């Protein structure tokens, strides 16, 4: 090569260059593709555009299958801050939005939009941004949001959203423009700088203004003298102050952001620190070019320059649409039949393509057809001899052999201590390794294991937090309920209660005693149920409290109503009015809810005008639910899955819902029935509570009993109260309740027998 | 005289040191057993109860108290047992088959057409990952689901199924480098 001659022809640097540690000098192989100018790639028949085109969140799809799209139309919008939009690269029809294999080492599928091109390549509407005005107003956010919506990402290979790097603080010391292009084979930035230096410089001017940069340094390796000359000329013609092209020696990986920053500014970016904190920001030349195109011409990133090289007949650079199948590009470049594989990216940091049908992404700067001529078979991996060559070559000044040992033995903690995450995976260590160990593969393995472990840890922490909150919430709810009940029970005028409703109080007491007796009987029968029983006590106390509170309320109201009247009938009537009002309110709420969910006007209308029809519907619904449950039960029994629990549930649910519905339907027509209805509701609720109680601790039997007994007692009491107050109204209804209760009791007894 | 001085000196020292110790006992008081938290950090927090304890924390407490073995957590797998063994300085033992076996990570999915809105699964979910209301369709927040399977049993219409979480481009991991051996005749 005639590199020395080229260097001699370059004017001397006006800025000093500082060396970084290590580095290697692999064969450049740039002559294969750097001679021919950039040509547009032919329009492919279909484009496969992945929606994940940047670091961060995948863009949210904004088109549907069958949509006609124009060139530059939004396909997917940015989702969150760390995300950028994706646009239609040409006009055509969206034929599929599905998972397809993407250019990723995993070979896994990702969500892609497939567009069948129509060949017209018509632009859609473009909305330019008056960025000069925005810049003059100091409105950087508008420009950054615009760039995000234009899909601008770092085109050097990392595809980091550019708008995140343009958040100007109080001025930048140095803006570094990366034109080093240090990887062998790749020449896309070289050709871009040679042919479009003016637009790159215009982009640099915009970025420099956005970041308020005091100095601009463009770093270009000395193997690209034409690019250096073109850029120098363009910079000289521009009005950017204090901007210099700095020629850096050709040494891989001088194009790494940290390495180039060190080369140009002598600032070493420490571990865990961003270069912005040191007053330096680095942009690739292709990125500033797209920033200019986006702001000046309202062109989203829908194409990029790709180097097609290696084992192809016409190696060179093409400007290809994002989403162009790699196979089409290879055909265009004259792919040879003896290619053994295809490398996406450079030979040092790229990866083998899983499939040549994958669409080009914004990260795809190079496709190399691999053949034995350029990529001879690697020597078999030999044991590490600890020669230390890798440490000499490492540009990040790490200890690659130690990292290798730790990664190989899956000692990830130690690998992290040795700063594994500062490794830029440049491959210099593997390149110099005399034992030809694929060191980077081990580092990548270790890194992804650590990331996976970290995300699992995060998920576990979240689950722990949510579980603890649920426990806290349940506890709080219980406490609140207890407090509420206690508060209601506290101011009870006991004497009044006794005076007003002695028979009721007596009945409650009797019910409680029966319940207690039942519990006492159950406790010795099942000694393992000790915690359940203690829970029971608590529950019984609560029920008692609730009942007493109810009695107190009733008494108070009766006292307020009228002194002289017979206590048996009057309180019931008073109660009725209030209850009816409450139920009516509940009904209205339910109606509103139904209207909201159904969205229909018919349902509430029917509700209001013909309660009978609703009553007719409800049993039908209930029957349906019951059928579904029975089917499920049958299935479950087939699998022998916790039958006791499932047995309990459906009946309670159905009964509860039925009771509620009946109340809703009946009340307006027969308000006089209320106390009985209320009692029914109460009974149903008790039953449900009892069931729930039975489910929470393991043994269902002993816990069921007291509450069940209480509810049964209540039910019988209901019958009596009814007969006292309005004996003529609905004896058959009361009988029905009693029958239902007995059936429930019988069922429970049967179960008890079964379990015993 | 010097004898008294020595006694006095010792007494003063004792008082001062005692005060320091007393202050330190209050200031650096350890409320909870730190070992429980360390064990709990290793457990996967699925809260599935397969270990026989009602959640990960109770199991961690039981391990710390020596009441439970370290190999009762199927979601943690053999890796989890190994980490517990490392932490506690005991020998590794394979997962106890009685507690179940390690399964690939799954999430529960509700068939929303079958769901009757009974809220039983909502009550069963240990991490509140199910949203819904009575008589309204329920659904599972996939991101929050730990795959504990506790919602399967209470469902009266059997509309919940477990679906394994596949590998995506985002969750994909580089494999351990394998050197292919050439077979020579």
C-alpha cells in the first residue's frame, strides 16, 4: 500500500493528536469498495422494516395491513423517550405486520412491517420545521422532538437515539465528529465524506449550535486522504468557528467514541462516566448528515449508505432503503456462488447474518460476503497461555485474560469487578490472541448473563414489593373493617334495644349460642384447624358486633319515630323507608353501570319500566352461569383439582347475584316487602362470607359451621319477623328461603360426611 | 493513694466504656435477622407456596431458623439451591421432587370470553397482577405475573391457562462459546 505517500500529501494537522492505549492494525481491505461512487440501490419488490430500529423501546405501529403508504410516511411512532419513529422508505402497500427474522445475532423474529413497493416512489406530505427560528429562540426541545419523530439515530452502529445526545446544557467544550471509520472493509463514511461533505458540514453547524460547542474536531483516519481534503474544504467554506479536521493515524479501534475522544482531546472517559460530563460529545458523520437532511429537507431516515464488499463482483457503496432485503443488495453487488456466509457490520464487531432475507436496518453499515480468500478458517482454540498480548492490545486498558477466565468459569461477579462492562467488544484481544481464543464471545456471554440476572432480580424485587403491599392492604382493610364495626357498636343504647326489640335480641343471642356450640363441637373434631378456629372467633365477634349495631340502629330509629306505638310494626316500617331509598340508590348506580357497559339504551329502559321482564332475564342468566360452572366443575373433577373449593363457589355466587337482582326488580313494585328482602340479602351475604372464610384457611368444614348456623338462624328469624309484621304478604317466599337454607345445610352436611 | 487512683481510674473507664457500648447497642440495633433478608433476596419471589410455606419470606425465615431445607423452591431451580448452599455454607442437594419441578418461566393468561368475573383469581393472586371487577372480565398484567399458578385452582370456569414466555430478541442471551471438535478418521 502507498499509505506513506498519501500521508505526505496531507497538510499537517493544526491540532495535536494523542495516542490511546493498545489497538491493532488488521489488513484494511478498504480498497475493495472505496473507489466507486455511491449508487442508489434498485427499488426492491418488498421491504421488511423492523420496528425496533434503535436502542430503547420498539416504536408503536401506526399503520394497518392493507394501508397505502407514501414515501416518508410514519409507520411507527416513538414510544417513550428512548425510542425513535420509523417511516415508510418508499410508497406502496402494507402487506403484513408480523414477526419476521431480523438482522440480529439471535436469528429470532421481531415485529416488522412488510411493504410491497409500487415503484412510483412518491413522497408523502412533508412538514418542515423552521429550525432556524427554533434555534434562535433557544427552543432545543422542538428540534429534538422533531428529530425523534424523524427517526434520527446514531448511524455508526450503536443506533442510539440522537435527540437524547442533543440535550444542550450550558455549552460543550468539544464536539467530536467521528469520521475515523476504523473497521476494515467498511467505506460508507469515507464515500459519504468525499461526496457530500457540504451537507455533513451543514449538519455539523446545526449540531454545534444546538450544543453550543466551543470547538469542533472532525477525526478522520489517515487512510482516507480524499475524505480529509473534502471535509477540510467544506469546513473552510462554512462559517463554523474553531472547527478543524484532525487526521489520526490508522489504528483499530480509533473510531470507538472513547478512543477518538482520547485521540482528539486527550480526555479519558472514566468507567461509568459519560463523555458529556467531561464536556465532549461525539457524533458520526452519517448521523450529522441525516440530522441536516431531516431539518433542512424534512426527510426522515429512510435510507442509508451500505458498503457491499467481500466476495462480490462489484464491491462498492449503495444508498439503500431501510428494509431492503440483504439478498437483493447482494444480488445487486454480484454475489459470488462460493460465499460461505454474510457478515453484517465489520469483520471485527459484526455478526453472521441468520438469513439473507432480513431487511436492512439503520445500523447496517456493511455487508460482507465471506469467502475463504478473505476469511481463512480460524485455527482451533487453544488453551490460554497468559502471554498478556490481549492486555497490550486492549484499547480500554482492561485485563482481557482475567475477564476471559472469569467469564469462562461463569464467575460473573468477579468479571464485573474487573470492569467487564467497559469492554467495547472491539475484538482487538481476540485478533492478537496466539491461542486464537474467541475472547469476545465469552465477554458477550457473560454480559448477557449478567443482564438477564439483573432483570430477573428487578422482576423479583417488584414481585416482593407487590406481595408485601398486598399483605399490607389486606391487613389494613381488616383493621379498618374492625374499627368501623367497633365504632358502630360502641354508642349502642342497650336499654332501648332491649325495650324495643326484646324478642329479636333474644333470637340473636340464641343464634350466637348455637353457633358457638357448633364451633365448640367442630374444634375438637379437627384439631389442626386451630388457626382457623381463632379466625372464626374473630369473625363471630365481628358478626355479633354487626348484629348488635343493627339492633342499636333500629332501636334508635324507633325511639325517634314515636314513643307510644307498638314496637313490633313501627320500626319495621321506618326501616323500610330508609332501606328502600338505599336500595333504590344502589339500583340507580347499577343501572348507570349497566348503561355504561352495555352502551345500549334499551337495557336501562327495560330496567326502569318492566321489572318483570328483567326478572325473567335474570334467572336465565343465572342458569347460564350455573351451566358454565357445572361444565367447569366436571372438567375440574376430571383433573381432581381442589373440588371442595369449586363446589362451594358457584352456588354462593349465583345465590348472591340472584338475591341482588330480585331486590332490584321487586322493590319499586312492592316496597312493603323490604324487611324480608333485606333479610334475604343479609342471609346471602352471610353465606358468601362463610364460604369465603371457609376457603381462606385450609379446612372448609369447621369454619363454615358457625357463620352458616348464624345465617340459618337469621333466616328463621326472618320468617318470624315477617309473620309478625306482615303475615299475609308473602308466606311462600319465606318458605322458599327456608327451603333454600335447608338445601344448603343438607349439602354442607353431605360434604362434611364426605370429608369425614 | 496510688491504689485508690487505680480503682477510680478503672471505675471511670468502666462507666465510659459501658456508656459507649450502651449507645452502640441502641444506635446499631439489628431488628430483623439479616440472614432472612439475604435468603429472601435469592428466592425468586413467585410467592407460589410450592415450598409449603405461604410465600417466599416465610420460607426464607424457615430456612434461617433451620426448619426447612434449601431444596424446596422449584421456581428457583437448581441454580437457586446452589446459591442458597453457597450463602449458608451447606452442601448442594438437588431439588426436592415433592415440591414440584422446575418449569420454564410462564405467565397466566385469562380466556376473556369464558371469564364470568367472579374475582376469585384476583383474591388468589399474591402480587395483585389481575385486574377486574365483580361480573366484569378480568385480565392479567403480564409484566407483573410471576407464574405462581395460584389463580388456576380457584377459577370456577377454568378459564386461566399458563403460557410459557418465549425468547425474544430483547431477552435473548449469547450462548456459552462452544468449540466444535473436528472428527478425524
